[in-house]
C-alpha cells in the first residue's frame, strides 16, 4: 500500500487528499478503529503500531508510538506539511493526521528505524519531552529507572535542565537505594532530548572520600605533632592546628596553599628553623629537606632560640607527595639530660663506696656497677657491650675457691615475688675471705654487694693457766 501511495504522490495525485483528516485508533498495539480517510490513506497493511511506526519514520523521524506517555502529543513532519496529534490513554492510542501527506518509504527510512532500535538498546537512559514538557518518548533504560522510582516520571522530570546544556547536570532519583545521573539536554524537533549517565557509584565514592577526609581532619586536629602535607608540585595541601601552634605560621598564609620554599622562608623569618652559616648552604639544606623527605630518609633535630628543639622528619606519599612532621622534643631532651645527670651522680656516689656493688635485672643483665666491683674482679678495662650474669659468675668462680654460693645467688636473682636479703661467705684464691650480700630492689632487680671478711686469728691457750679445781682443794 505504501508503494502505491508513494507512487501516487510522485504522480502528483496527493492534492486531492490535502487538508483531509485521517484518524486511526490502536488498542494494546493493534488497530481497533479508523476513519474512512485513515483506512484509505494510512491503514492498508499497518495493523500494528510497529508497522505504522516503520511507515512514518521517513516523515516524522525517531518517534516511538508504543512508548508515548498518557496525554496529548503534537508532532510535525520533517517537511512541515503534515500534522500529527497522538492521544494516549489506558493502553489506547488515537492518531489524527492532517495536512499534506508525503510518507515516502526508502532506504533512508530503514536506516532511521535502525537508529531508533539502537537507541532503544542503549544502556543509558534516553528520553524526549515536547514543548509542553510532557514525555514523548523514552528507551528501555529510562523505563527501568522510572519503574524503580515507583512509576513516577517526575523522578527525573522535576529536576532537569529546561534548556540545552553543554555541561551535564547532576540529578538525584528517589530509587531504593537512591540513584544519581549526569543529564545532558539537546534540542530536537521543538522539544528536548535527554541523555543520562549513571554516576551513582561515583557519587558514593565522593561521599566516602569526603567522609574519610573529614575523619583524617579530626584525627590530625587532635595530634600534638605538627603536620604539613605537600603534593607532587610541592604545594601545601593539608596542615593541622598543631603546626600553627608550634611554628607560629599565620593561618591565612597556610590557607593560601603556599609552596614549600615559601613555607621554609617564612619559618626562617620567624626564627623557627636553624640559621645556617651561609646563604648557599641554607638553600641547599632546604632542597635536602624536600628530596630526602620524598625518600623517607629525612630526620633532623632543629635547635631553635629559647632552648626549644624540634624533631623534623619527612615521609613519602603516593604520586610524589610528601609530608613534613614537626615534633617538639624540648621536654623530652630536658628529661633525658636530667635522667642522664642523675645516673652520672648515682655512679659517682657508688664509686666512692669501698664495697663492690653490682645491680642485676631479673633477667640477669648487669645494669649498674661501681669502680670497686671492677677492681675486685679484674674487669676494669674490659669492654663488654652486654654483661650477663653467666659471664659475671664465670669471673667470680675463676677468682674464688669452688663454692655453691654462686648457684644460690643466681637462683636468688631469678626468683620472683617477695624475697628476703641473703648473704654467704666465699674465699678468694689469694686466701682473703669474701662475704657476698644479695638484697631485692624495685622492679625485680637485685643488688649484689661484696665485702672482705675479718681475718681469722688462731687462739693459743696457756698450758700453765691455774686449774680452778686444784685451786679449790688447796684453799
């Protein structure tokens, strides 16, 4: 029929049909009723909507009659000669044609129809609205989203750009769970055609990243160590409040994301960095800070005016970024110096004592000893990295007559719980008596004290001493 009708048009026989109205009524996709003009001019063998749709493609382009939303839709042919009013409601579709008809069937129409089929299969939602804002056409992907949103077209339509846009607009769809799409609008046939890309995974990833950054920010805010993170362009990206407090750097300055050279220059102005002897060396030192920080090998103590000391270390990050950590170790160094002074004082006091003293940990490590101990056992000039009880006991056994007291002392040192002071006597190989004392200390440690015993003198009785019994008889 289409070939016959096209032939008639080519033979200039279409004038008698001009301005005549042709109507078709389809129910559930099948032709249910028609006017005389509709049957004569259009129906023919197009008993179903797909057949009619293929027949109309060359004139009206990519319209999908079986996907029209409920309501009235207006179309105009590509040559602006034919008007089409489509009224869809409850599975019924009425089509009213008016004007001059020139629906030629050609290979071009077949191509257009193939393009329509292709649009139907695209996994991204695509749909079209008319000048009145009503939905005209949509593909299967749009219908899937619409179904997940409860069958409500407003899920998309209420938040869409109303004019063509070059940059996508991000829209949220109230599905379960919610979905996000980047939507681009293009002008077509007096209306707008929309193309949507699902970015739900991207939106969720951005939210997770923002949450992670906020968590890091809260964590960094509680750190007592100053933190400055630079990207691979050597620009400051992140810092924490401790850095402001320690370095006195202005917040406005750091918030401008300065480069590392500017940060170090400002630190030098504030006297928060050691002043080098010469400018060239100072600049080289700054370069070393960055290069070594990238390799994770930078760690220095910066002695600052006012007896303040910072430990500055560098840590590498992915993609060439790096972090500088500023730790105030002034109190730590003061405590270390005081502790070292106390140890030296205690050592001097022990060295003034005449008895040999040695302190062992519960594991048997020699913790402390005095000069008298080294003199007694002949280890004054010995250089021993780690002196343990077995090696010390070997020295004692070597310099004394065989005795079981050293085993007893070993057991006393290793014993846990409450202990009572213990002593025993030994004899040096040179004949001098030696008394060994062991006393428990805090933390499971033991104090071993060695002192020389009194010399043993023989007692000689006088054989001529008067006998009390004889004196009694003589009395």
